[in-house]
């Protein structure tokens, strides 16, 4: 009954308002039209706000189909929503207050001259809501006022103009209030929090935090690099600088291994779960670190394209076959190690169907040939010398080797007793064949190299160190200073122009990127001689009818100084022992004069090949040289089944495993070893020992230690992938290597310095060797250097 009275009171109050409005309609028609226009614009704004709120409520309340989170604790992470709840209630009360409606009306209502006094209406409404005790309920007052304002606004929007026009709610305000009430009600329940807990955003946040902090091993993503790994990479990349500061390479390797070992077990476990098999199958700590860094960067999509100095225009596998270029510093008929050993290497590498082989040897003009080649042997054309080389080789290996022989211009230096390349040696290998390069004596080839960088033109460059130049230079005038300079120049050029360096023994200087391995074999003819000697001894025949001998080029550095000193010091103990010496050379007269002056029991004979029949009967080969890197004559004597007496020196490390090799440390020990060898018979070689001396075994060692087999295998796998998938997936360098940047800078600096003729001559270069001369152009059918490398300008 009370509700009906209140409703009738409200209706009578608003009827009074309607009558007043009709009385002033004629005078306020224009102002009301403006009011309607502004109300419509506010309605549109409210509708837009209503849609946004509806989307927000839907997104907050709709559950998402995401996996449930394990161990659901109370949602402490959304306490801010609880704190928001009283703010929403306060906002609702402020919105539904009469002040809010009055402010809106004042802002949007037209500026009219008509003023309506509503105090009577207010007093009437207040009087109706007083209770029996005379207390006014202001909440009910606000509610009544709000409803009256809404009905009043709806009356303004009504279409009818008479008393029958029904009041209508202002829809934007009504919808907004309804949504706010629903949101307030929902925020106080668990529905809102439950929907928020199950939202996709919160699931992603929790998953990320769990992967990073709580359970990293369950993640399939690649783990980021930690501090020890970064330090290990920095130490390894800084090895060129540390090497120059005196920090040895093995110390850097130990530091890297120590840093990486702390994470190795964790990486192995993670690799099992993540499928990183490349880390598990490699015991080399450097390879593990490379694979680790590559996997991290590849997981980010990063791909390193190359450094500042890098040239990417290299040979591709369009024909499906590899190309190997062997570049050496000497050629037959000069019987030196750098002429003979690269020739055998080319023959045995060409025996494989996996690669084509080209041997690049120096061509000397006739005037230089007369100074270098024995027995006044000269050639009028490269074709003539090639025939001589092939005939000599086939007589010794017993098969026809299928490889190409090319020539580059060279000049003979009398002071250095060496052949120096003239011009850019790399240009004599066509770009289509520039795949793998083997530089025999890389330091010698690059002392004055002024041309394209080998590592830019070729995919893989291997250097093989034959000669202990520092030992030779120390014997010259001001040798200590020269040896110091040459040591650093050798480091410079090998670092700048090689990917890998092989040292035949530890007698050479420790060069960058180098490992020690004997990759030389012996002429198969010597192994046949050894088999013949073993067969004769089996049948009871005397295989060795002569005593001791020495064979080598007659220069002081080849061991003649050591030999004369040992014989002179132990002359009394070695009385009655005669030594035959075979050799020719520049110091022959001085050596023979010194032996005669000391009255040594030496018999000097003309030089000859070691396989000569006259040398088969000797039983003991004496080699006191400490300047050799790996004496070929020592290997040949062992292959023929003889005793070898040599110094306990790093150059003879490879031969110590053979029972017929007797090494000495002192002069007294030398005497004892010589007498022991002369008094006993050498042991026959086993099949394994013969194989270790062969070129087949040397080629296998070369393929392994130069990493050429792994390089060929990796590119062959890439070629198969290219045929199957249409593209090659290569393991690129994922980071710019500091070592590569240093090497590139060194190569650029070397190119600039070797381009200056004055600086070349100051360091001992032959004048005019920066480019080949006219005689080379004529002999090799070359274009003049001005045409090959034109200089444009005035």
C-alpha cells in the first residue's frame, strides 16, 4: 500500500512538471532542439562506452580452454582486483547521486532564459519518504531523485506532446548503470576471479616464469648462454692477443675447458630432452662451445653473413667434385724435400675419386735453372719439364698418377738459396678450381705475397711446414735478431693465410692454428728395397757388407757441423771406424778442408740418390743434424732396413718407435750407439711398421689432421641435402669471430706493406718480384702484369 502511495506521489509530481513544460514550449522550442542534439551526441558516446564495458565483462568472465595450472594456490597475484572492488562501489554511488545528474544537465543543457523552480517538488518528495519517527532516509531520497530525473529526461525524449505521452528511460544511462551493478555484483563473487585465473594471459605469464626460474629442463627452447660460457668464448677468441702477450695456447685451452666443464653435465642433460645431438657426440670442448653458441643464436633466427674482410665469392660444388691445389716452393730436378714430397702427395691424393688435384710448381728462367738444377739440366718450356717430372714419378710409384701440373713464375735467391714467387701465385689457380689449397711451406710462399688472400679465394687452406728456418738463420751473421724478426713474420703470414697448419715435428716454431703430425711417407722404391733385403737375410745371405755412411746436401746447416764436432771430440774412441759421406753443395770445399785439418776418418764422395744401388750395402746411417724438421733420408734408411743413429731431438720423434732407430743425447752416447749398430744386425720391419712409413698411411694422417676428411664429409652431406631438398643447409659461423677479424686485418696490412717496392727490398726480397717479368711472360704465355692488373689514372 505504501509503494502505491509513493508511485502516485511521483506521478503527480512529474505531471506538474509536464504541464509547466507545455506552457513554455512555444518560447523554448529552439532551445529544446539544441538540447536534443547534444543529448543525441552524448547518447552515442555512452553507447560506445557501453560496448567497451560489455567486451571487458565478457573477456573477464568467459573461461578459456587452456591447460590447468598445477598446484593452484589462492590468487595472490590478483589482489589489485580486490582493491578495485570498493572503488567500483564508490564510483557507482557517485554516479547515481543527484549531483552527477545535475552536473551533466548543467553541462549539456542549453543556455535558456527560463528557470524552473523544483524546490516544491523536492519538498514534496522529501515529505513522502520521511518515516514515522521523522527521520529522512537519504538513500531513498537519492533513489527517488534519480528515478525522477530519469523519468524527466525520458519525458523530454517522448514523441507525444500531450498529457498521454509516457515517460521513457534514457537508455545509455540506464544500460551503463545496469552494467555497473552487474560488474559490482560479479566482482564480489568468485566468478570474476575464477575467470581471471583461467585467462590465457595469466597462463602465458605463469608458463614463462616457470620455464625461466622453476623448471628450465622441461622447456624445449634452447637455454641462453651463461657467464662461464661467455667468458670461455671470450678467452678463446682473444687467444691471438694473449699469444702475443706470452700466454701460451695450452693455458688458454685449459681455461676454456675449466669454464665449460662446469656446465657440461647440465648441457648434456638438456641436450637429451631438447634433441641437441650435436653437443653430445663431440668430445672436443671447442667444438662443443661452437655448437652451443651456434644453437643459441640460431634459435633466435640470427645468421651471421661474414666479417669485414671476408670475400664470399668462392668455389661451389656445381660439378659435384672437389678440387685440391697443391702449391710448393721447389720442383724437380732439384732434389729437395719441397720438390719431392708434394709430388708424391699429389699422386696419392689423386688416387681418390673424390677430388681433382693440381700441383702448382715454380718455373725458373734458364739463367736460374743453371744455378739450381743439378748436372746442368735445363728446360726450354714448362711442357718439357712436366714430362721429366711425370717420368721420374712413375718410375718410383709404379702407376700413372692422374693429376694436373701447372707452373707459376719464380726467381732464385742466391742469398737465401730459395725460390721466391714472383707476382700473385693464387691467380694461377682458376676460380672454378679454387676449392681446397695445400700450401707447402706457407711462410715461405707468403713472405712477399702481394695478391689475393688465400683464405678468401679458397674454401679450406692447409699449410705444411717443412723447414726450420729459424735454425738456419741463427747460424748467419746477426742471426739472433734476424731469427726474432722472421719468427714474428712467420706467425703473421700463416695466421693471415691459412685455416690449418701442420708441422712435421716439434722442431719448427709453434705457429698459430698448428698441430704436429708427420704427413710424409717414403718413396715406395725404398720399401721394395727393404723387402728385398729382408728376403735375402731370410735365406741366409749377407745383406749389408759395408759399415756407416752419411748422405745430405753439403751445407753446414744440414748436419755437417755437428758431424765434424762429434768425430773430432771422440776421435780416439772411434778410431778405426771409417765414414763415407755423399753430397754436393755450396759449402763442400769448407767442409772437406775442416775434415782434413782435423785429420778425421771421412771419405767424401759425390752426391747421389739414396736409392742408388751403391748404397744398398751400408748397414748404418748416421745423421747428427738438429736443423731438420723431419729428415727424409732417415725415413728412407729405415724403410731399407738399416740402422739409424740420430740425435735425441724433436725432429726424430716420429722415428723413435722403430727398433732400428738408435738415438743419443751426449757425445759419449753417440759413440756407444755407433758401436752398437756396427756390432749387431737390424731387425726386419713388421707389416705395420712398413705401412706407417708408406705414403698411403701419410695420406690418411694428412686427411685426418688437416681436417680435410671432415671438411669433405660436411660439404658432401650438404650436396646430398641440396639434391634432396633443393637447398644446402650450412652451419654458418653464428658470431663474428674476433680471430677472423684479426687475421683479416693482418692480411690487409701485409698486402699494403708488400705492395711497396722499397719495403720489400729492405726485408730481403728480390728486386722486381712483386710482378713477374717479360721472360716469364714469354715462357709461360702470360699477359704482361700491366694488363693483368691495370692501374687507371694519368
